[in-house]
C-alpha cells in the first residue's frame, strides 16, 4: 500500500465533514485505471495508543511478486486432517524471516493497528491473539481501545490517525461494532491502501473483476485457498460448493475459487435441497454459522471439506460450560471425506497468519521493497 496519509470514503458520509483535500487514486490495470478521490482526514485529538515491538533473531528469505516464497515441499495429509495450526506455523516462520530482511535492508518494520470498541470478551480475545501473533513475527502492533459508549467520530479519528501514521501499514477495526455506529461508514474510512482485512468495497470489487487485482484479499477466504495450496489439493476444474454468502467469507471465497478455475455454486438460506448440491461437490467450504448443519451423508465420498464455522455448544464437562464445533458434523464427515479441517485448529490459525501476510505485503508495497 502507498501514501499512509490517504483514505477513501463516501462523500455523503459523516466522515466527509472531516475532509481537507483530495488526490487521485488509481485502481485496476495500468491501461484501464479508474480514478477515485483519496481524502486526508484530520488527525485524532486524544487517543490512548499502545504499541509493541521486539528484535528478531531469524534469518532472511526472498520474496517474489509481493508474496512469500514458499517451500516446494507440500504438507502431507495425516489422518484426513488439514492442520491449520501447522500451516500457520510455517507461514509465520516465512513472515518473520521477511520482516527481519526488510528491517536489515531499509530499517522498516511492518506495523499493524487494531481498533477495539467496547468490552466484548470475545473481541478482546481475538485482538489479544492478533497482538501475540504480531510479537511472534516481530511485526509492531498498535492498539486503540475505546469504550462501548464511544462516538462514531472518535472511531473515525482513530482510523484517521493510523491512516496518516507512516509506522502503520495495516489497519483492522475489530467487529462487531456497537449498534449505534455505522459499520459501513467506519470500514470505508480505512485507507484502501492499509485495509489488510480486505473489506473495503473497492477491494471486493477488484476481486470480483477479471483482470483486476485487489490491494488485499479478505483473510479468512485467503486462508481457505492457502490451506488447499499448502496441501497440494487441486482446485482447477473441480466442483466447489460454498455454504453461506456473507461479505466476510462466503462471497469472497466463491470469487477466489472462480479465480482458481473451479466451478462454483453457493448454497444459502433460500436454496432448495441444499444437501443435493453439496453432495456433488469435490470441495466444500462451509461458512454459515450453524453448528453441525452439514451431515456426513451430505458429503461426496473423497471430497475435501473446509469448515469455517466456529460455534459454541453446551458441554457441562468443560470448565467453560461449552465446546466449539464447526458448521460440519466432523465425526460423520471425516468418515466420508478425503480431508477435512478440525474446529478449532483449522481455519482460525491460518486466518491470523493471512492478516500478518497482508500487513507484510502492505509494508513492502508502501516502501517499494522487493
């Protein structure tokens, strides 16, 4: 990503009142670039910002086309399990090496900023995990924690400050936001060049168009495809079914599968006889948020199943009183599928690894570092 001080936002939004000036932003191919205004927001007045960074002792690695150079050795599927933790560990090692190489070469360390609003325990846990992941790979982390009753203006000011901060290369607004805030307006205020979550509408728009490349791909969908690649599971020519059509997972992962030349169907709440469509799929990606919805009998023998769902269900034997399960009935599907992700330990860890990857890519792009 480039100019740290720039942000794209809707002119009709409340954020527009903060605008001071505009400069052109080009998106798309060089010959058919589309021009959008980039706007500089006012800096924040008073925020509590925490950052952390520490030195690394890892060796360097090379990078090609803004992507980490990966080992030619593919992971072996053991006991039908697609191990997201193992893949994430490998990716973190690659990132850490690149972070050190960048620091040694140009004195720049990638920085990731997270904005958390409110005191939701689940959100705070997610932010903590992201911060820990940054520490492992030596990416500097910044955090702004605002109270539940914070105004939308305060969140916009926090975003503005990070948009302008040259030490910050990626910005993440932890969702969900309090109900009194306009989520779309806030997400649109994040500079597209630092939108490491990939939620900006221009990122999604470019993802949907042939011949266009988004600045960033949303982390969970990107992680699903990365998982298939790391295990050398073919996608081209395969029939894929995506269960769920959310903006965060379902739609982006369907677009990515199409880019990989799969034939893609989307199953949603209005789909009739969904089990019939699912049973035809070579690749199933479940992202619907319903515990154990997909039964083993719905899975085609030999299919690959990626379970994005993470749902708490009551379990009195657990200290917490619940356990986590996916959207797919794991025990049943494992008997039928050739490979399946566990929950937890599947898509979750690799999603955070993709966030770190996007932050590194952003820092390299901003500083024109290869």
